C-alpha cells in the first residue's frame, strides 16, 4: 500500500505507529478528520495476518468513525487504534499503559474507548496514563461498557428499517439471523427475544452460541450457513466485509441491520443490495449508540441524556431512508451525504478566525 497516496485520497490527517518492546505493544493510531472536534474511536486488538492489514483496518475504521460521529450529530472527529496481537493471550498491564502514554502524547487530538478485543479493564489501564479515554469503570464517573447501549441503538434502528420494509416497526414474529453473538449482539438478542422475534444465531465461539440458544431459544447454525437461512432480517454483528460477492447471492432477508463496522466489502455491494430491494440500515448510523454514550462523558456523563440521544437512531435511520428515496440513491450513499454535508457546513461556518486564548501570544 502506498500509505501517503491512500491518506491523500481519503483526506487522512495523521497515522501514529506505537512500539514498546518491553510490553510487546505494536499499535497504530489513525486520525482521519478533526473538523468537528477531537477524534474519538475505540481501540481494537486483533491477530492481523500482516502489518499492512492492521494499517488498512486502522485507516478504514477511523474514517468510519468520522462519518459515524458526524451523522450522529456529535461534535467529534474520527479516529481509531488497532493493537496487533491476540486479545486472549497477549495482553498485559504495561501494554495498555504504554498505549495510554502515546494517547496522552497526542494531547487530546484523539480519545479512545473499547472496540473488538478490548474491555473496560483495559480502558482503566489506559486511564492510569491519560484522561483521553472513555468507557472506563463507572466508579470514575464514566459510562462503562458501551456494548449494551450500542445494542439498544441497533435495536431501534432495526425497527426503523423494518417499518420501511414491512410497513410496521414491530419485530414480533420476525425471523432474524444474527451473525456473531458477542458483547453487542447478545444484548441485541435480548431486546429481539423480548419483542417476540425468532432468532437464528451463529458464532465461531461455541459458548457464545450456546448462551444465545439457552437464553433466547435461538436456533444455531454453522458460520457459513447464516447467509442463506430463510429470514426477514440479517443482522451482521461480527466483523466487517460480510456483504460481498459470495454472500449477497445467498441472502434471503429483506432488511440488513446489524452492529458490525464496515459491513460492505466494497461500496458497489451497497449498490447491489439496493438494486435487490433490500433495505440496508447503514452500519455507522445504526451502530452509533456506543459512541453517543461514551461521548456524553465529555460533558459529565448523564445516562438519561445519553439514552435519549441513542433513541434518536430510529429517526436517523428513517431520515437516511427518506434521503435515499428522495434522491433515488442507495442508503449507504444517503448516509455519506448526511455526514459529509454536516462536516462541510461546520467547516465553512468556522472560516472566520476566532481568538480562543490558546495562542501563546495571548499569555504573554
Ligand atoms: N462494542 C460496541 O459498542 C460497538 C460499537 C459499534 C460497533 N461495534 C462493532 O460491532 C461488532 C461486534 O462488536 P462486539 O463488541 O460485540 O464484539 P465481540 O468481539 O464481543 O463480538 C463479536 C463476535 O463475533 C464472533 N465472530 C467473529 N468472526 C465471526 C465469524 N466469521 N462468524 C461468526 N461469528 C464470528 C466472535 O466470536 C464474537 O463472539 C464489531 O464489528 C464492532 O466493531 C461494536
Ligand atoms: C465505543 C466507541 C467509541 C467505539 C465503538 N467500538 C464503535 O465502533 O463505535
């Protein structure tokens, strides 16, 4: 990959490589765009096949956060960290503290939180070194684990997408295929089960599947079977790129609505599902609940205020569907339009210089 070419093509601001020999930390912090405010996005720990794959993931995920934060109406830019390693065996205290010092070095340009492979306990270790971390233990006045709130937002957004496809937002009696039943999807399944939906689940982790089968009377299928099952809604809640050339032809669902980031392998897959008449709830709009929740910490965390904003995901998905219909474009493009237009409006409204007291001359 020609890194600077790629960064120029999609307007990335900064890429930081973090190395700490003692702890084994190898991490990449990508800051995509800070027009709206400091870049906020989680830290992912994953066993990448190559350094290039890790860089690519950090870049793609950080740009996704720019769009997610903008579309959610947050005054935050987009960033993400990836740590190269196995979250089940490579973690140690020094690693997260070393990362915390790198984040501190960015002096607030980037704020982190949880993502796949990291936990509240990991964020607490980062917090030993920097305040630029959210989703730490509630004992610190923080919002804690964002996953249940992400799940609630996905549930709300799924209802809005169902209204478009089925004429009602009730999920009672709907068959929903859930791919990956980890932190977010377990909580999502709880809402869906309570509303009377029938669940088909899969996961590469057998214990996670068993838990969903026992707690929600879900039917289990093998990971490769989830795309072709007969269902009303497909909920991708594992990793990205599961909407691709191989899977699209197998899909029977009328709605795609799930928590995973970067669900479309390529944007052309968003065009294909649009042509097939599938209602697609764009990933970064529907899964914004977690970031909305942790972002509330910047004002002093208030759960009621945060949940009210997360409720707004229903209207945001409805708005994206409306724009798509009005402009006769796929929903993924409508979501991009919503985010890009907001960033441009704010960028332009800041065209006048404002003395903000941060200039060294103001302190002389
Ligand atoms: N946690 C949040 O608040 C949050 C917020 C926004 C977006 N997301 C996204 O939602 C997705 C899920 O996040 P999470 O926090 O629940 O992660 P998680 O790691 O707890 O859950 C993911 C689950 O997917 C399973 N999985 C991985 N590959 C699979 C495959 N090929 N087939 C079936 N199952 C597979 C894993 O075993 C795991 O149980 C991720 O893409 C994440 O980036 C999470
Ligand atoms: C909680 C958030 C800051 C990060 C979350 N993993 C996301 O992708 O939105």
